[in-house]
């Protein structure tokens, strides 16, 4: 199962997106569910960094992708990054609705490390 953990700050803004696992929908390399989540998350990481210009730390390994925003230096960049991450999250949540046995999304906020 793909586990997606979204961390929000006290204002409700996304500060981290953590993705772990494989969906198990199909064999690796042919798994459309895993590919869809991965594509959305990777596009979001690129967009935050290259389109929004927001400093971000990205760690990518097999079965793992972490996107963590660094301190907001510029409000306009931060807002663009939020729009990109919220859009990616909407897509991932839709996949989770359609493939609930293969993708789960959890949200923590205000310093809560529940996921």
C-alpha cells in the first residue's frame, strides 16, 4: 500500500509531503496506481522548486519520496508552492478514493506527528 502523510502547520499550510511504499495494484513497472501517485508527487516537487522558486528538500529512493518546504523566505513563493502542493494532494486524494485498498492519505497538523 502507498501511504501518503501530509503535514500542515498551525495555519493549515502544507509543510511536508511524505510518501512510502508500493500500491500492490500490479507488478512493479506496470502499476498504474503507484505511477500516478509518483508522477503527481514528483511534478509537485519540481514545481515547488522550479516554478515557485521555494526552497525545498526532496529525498527520493525506491518506495520513498519526501518533499519538505524550507522556511518561507518570500510570501509569494510560499503561496505558489502551496497552490502546487494542494493541487497535487487533490489528485492523490482522488486516486485514494478510487483505489482505497492501495493508497491511503493521512493528514497531521500543528506539530502532530501522527503519520
